[in-house]
């Protein structure tokens, strides 16, 4: 969830997964996947930054706390690929 500001200076919180797109026209307009539109004070760059930061915090939580399933582990990309494809074969 990200918090933004309506034109009347009141805060509004968005589920970033429901944002379809954000545009400057000349105000910043957020369109949700439902088709609802909201005008906010923040710029497109600020909104994108907040979404990225929110998702980064979520992913950091997964890595720090482990995945919700006890049978899976968080592995480095190289090790995941090795486990999925099997050991590399030499020619």
C-alpha cells in the first residue's frame, strides 16, 4: 500500500497492485484496473518510487523471514538454476 495526497490535501492510500497506469495530464491521474480515476498531488516519478520502495520492503521481508512454505528455501539465482536444470554437463 502506498499513501498519496488528493488535491484537497487529504491523504489516500492505494493498493499498488490495482494501479493500471499513472499519467501526467497535466495533473497526475491514477487509473485503477477497475477504471476508477484519481487525481493526486504527487508526480509520476514519486509514485513509481513509492511503489518500488513498497515492493522492495515486501521482498526484503521474504528474504529476511524466509518464505511462507517450510519446504522451500530462498536460494541465490545461480543455485536455483542449478537445482532446476540439474548439474551442468561438460562437453
